């Protein structure tokens, strides 16, 4: 009885298969459009910080992902693999090398796209590549930890609800003391508020005075606001690491809580890790 040895590792095969499910028209356009003119090179801060090292050039980094697309999902790579520099991944070590590029050599800032005459958007398919690797459990250790906490506990620092509420109440006492007003409040779960204010878990865990600072602004403005007891983490590591399921779940928790409280606007504090490009959204225009 003969046995067949796979030429590719289990994870490498999963990454290639998953790529076929995640490619979008926009990504395919960017994966095929690069003419290697080099006009984007000096726009990348990694290139500026590492002069003389061509492996930081946007086109070089993009080619590490592009070669997989060409080999498995583009006819040119199947017919003329050497001409179009098509290639594949076979081992977990190669996936680790890809991880170091897509997480460690590109921030998805899109500065190169602004300078590209062909409109190549590296950030879209770099994020896709991050997601492919996360899908098989290959990602930086810190990213894995916070993503797990965000999925399982509901926020990236694993703060329990009772600790969150207790910290808000502590800051409310500070607010009353500093404002010399015993009626000053940091409302939690107040329905029909004008603003629902969500924060970065770092504020609860390491820097609660930033919550107090925001509360003082709301107090001085006489604003009608509330902080939700759940769905309050406005960071989103699913957007960061390319895990669409996590990204959707985290954003959904926030929006669902705003809907539940019938808040009119969502305001997020500093540092959103790409949660949204705007800091304030009028939620009254959303369908409920
Ligand atoms: S500017 Fe655009 S086309 Fe030119 S090398 Fe960079 S990504 Fe490719
Ligand atoms: S998206 Fe930003 S970090 Fe990534 S290659 Fe382009 S300029 Fe560099």
C-alpha cells in the first residue's frame, strides 16, 4: 500500500485556499497593476528608516504576496510562472517569513498608494495576507493575545465588567471632588443620550484619569452622554490583523449597544487602531 507525502504543509495549504476566498476585485486590481516603477519607494517610512535595504520597498514587500496570487489565482502565473515571478509557500517557516513582512515591515498606512500612478493599494492585500496567516494561527504573540481577549472577554485587555464599572464610579467620585459638585455624574447605560462615549481599554486598566478628563469636558459642556457597560472597547484588532470575523464582531458589539441605548451619536476616545476614520458618528441616521 503506497502513501502520498504532501509537498506542502497543512498551514501553507490552508493559507493558499483561504486566499481564494478573500480576494476582492479591488485587491486583484492592485495585485496585477504594479509596473515596478519605484515611484512609491521613498514614500514609505520603513524605506526612509532603513536606507539601502531594498527589502523594505513597497513593491518588494507587495511581491512577497503577489507571487502567491500569481501562482495560484492568475492565469499568467500558471502559464508563464518565471516571467511573472510566480511562487508559492510550502513550509511553516516560509509562512513565518511572510508574517515578518506583513506585520513587521508595513503599517498599512497607504502612503505608497498616494504616490502610485497605477493606484496600487498595498494596504488592502497586506491586511488580507495578515488575515490568511491569522487563520492558521501565525501572527505576532502580542497580537494573538489581545485578539483572544477581545473575542472571549469583549475587550482587548480582558477587563471584567465589574472592574470597568468600579473604575468609572471611582472616576465619578474624582469628578465630584474636582468640580466641587456632588451631583456630577458619569452616567452608565443611560438610554436616549445624545452621545454614547466608548474608550480604549488601556484607559480603564492603566490610565483612568483620561476618563476623568473626558468627563470634565462633558461636564463643562453640559453634554447629555453615557458610557455603556458593555460594548465599550473601541479598539479593533480584527481590523488590524485581517481577521474579518473578529473585526465584525467587535464593531457589532459597539453598534448594538448604541442601538440598545438608543444613543444619537457615537463618540470614541483617542487611539482606535483603525476602528473608524471618524471620531464621531451620528447614529440617529442608521436604520434600527
Ligand atoms: S508606484 Fe505603484 S506601480 Fe510603481 S512600484 Fe510602486 S506600487 Fe508599483
Ligand atoms: S502601506 Fe505604508 S508602510 Fe506599507 S509599504 Fe506602503 S508606505 Fe510603507
